[in-house]
């Protein structure tokens, strides 16, 4: 099995476990290292673990690994949800109704069957730019502070430096714009904010974007902000978010409005290309738009996947949870393939000894 085969296998399990697709058969003598490598690189290990939780044909150590990762991510997301409550409370105290973005929005909206399925790097929250200084001061009083070592961001950046609560855990990026650069041309902050709605959240006041804006943000963030369109790749975590939103809110998505926004920015091929990739990987039919997808998009992505020489597994949860109080970004450190068997045993042993609790 090659890396591409492993990626397609991951997509098949996600499709059958979360999107109503047909269940696939596990390949004979499955090289589970590649399967976990693919899911980890795309920050999908917890979602894959949930989809495989009843597959008894997996080797015992692999089942233990996946169940451990799912349990760890559940604890991690509980901590991040508690941090979000503190952030929203600080916002409300000074008259701000924040808008959670990306993974934080998915947790609030219950996009997935359980909150443990979605891996978050940190909390992203949109606030009014003119209130940013007030909110930074309010959050500082509750324990959220920037690290002195945090890299300075240019004044034009769309979010402020990360604020961490080192005592209770959690990190938040305060967005004063949804995106910048080409992404900001497509998903303008005023247009995005106009499509938010109030929702209840722990007796606090927040707003969530509608399905049209959520989908547009995912595509622009992955393909423009992070240059996936030009690098000819996607992050499957974002693709799965989009597919889950479409499954729950398909009639509410205004594809013509999104098509128009991408086209007016001179990027009309980006949206249909991303949706064609979603169809190829997760089986969700793409709507008809004014442009055709870029020719050979899936083949280009396949070449990117096959060319990769992954030296470590990215975006797993163990690194952060093994060391209390570290940034959620420290979860991006783990796992050299040749050390897997020992490290998996270490993770399982630590979980059983309750070494992961805060």
C-alpha cells in the first residue's frame, strides 16, 4: 500500500462512518502505520478512530491506539471548551458577542456526532477590530496572555498574537478580520459578519456564521490563506468539516453567492476545484458552478501525497496532554514511525495511570 492508498482508505472510513457512504473492507494485511500517518498528517486521527471503533479485525495494538487517541482528544476538547467559555464571558462582560471560527464553531454547533471527533489546534474567535485592545486587557485579567517569545505579527495581519492561559489551559487567537490577502478579498469581514446569528452557549452570548459563510471560509482559508490551491493540495480535516456542514445544511447554502464572490476576485476556479476534490475523496456530489474545476486536480494532489517524505506525525494530541499547561500547538510534535510500537504502549500506559488529567 502506498501513501495515496492509505489516504483513500481513510477517506472511505470517514465516508462510511460519518457521511452515510458504504462501508469499505479493510485491505488485506493493512500497513496501519501508513493509515495512521495519513490521518495524523491531516489532523483526522480522532475522527478516524470514531469510525473504526467497532472494527474488530484491526490488530489489538491499533485498536488500543485509536481508542486512546479518541479519549485523549475528548479530554483536550473539554479543556478547550472550558477555555472558550472563559473567553466568551470576558467578551460579554464588555459588550462583545464574539463569533467562533473553524474548529471552535464546529464544537459550538455540534457539527460532529461527538465533540471528541474534531481536533483543534487552538480557539479562533472573530471580534470587532475597534474593541481588540479592550478585550486583550479583559482577557489578561482572566489569565490569557501573550508569550514574550511569541513571534510579532505585522499590523495588517488578520488576527492578534496567540493568548495562552497557562494555568487553566487553552489558547485563543482574536481575529479582527476573517482572512487577509486573497482570502480576505473573497470572504470580506463585513459580508461574513452580516451572516452571523445569535446562538445559546453556556448562558452566554455568541454568534455563529450561517452555512454559506462557513463553507466559503473553509475553502478560502484552506486554498487561499494557506495556499492549498497553488500548492495543489487540501487538508482533509477542512474537507471533512465542509462535507459535514453540507450534510446538515445543504438547502441553506447559497452556492451562487459563493461562486460570485470567488469569480469577482478573479479566482473562479478555486471553489469548483475544491468541491470536485470533496466529491472525489468523500463522495459528496459537487454543485454546478460557473467555472469548471482545474483539470487534473486530483492527480496533482495524488502526486503531492506520494512525493511526501513524512518524518513525523503531525497534529496528534499526545504531546500537549503529556505536559500540563503547554500550548495546544505543542500537540503537533509527535511520532517517528520507527518508534511507534513503544510510543503507543507509552500512551496507553499513561492513560491507564491517569497521567493525562489536568
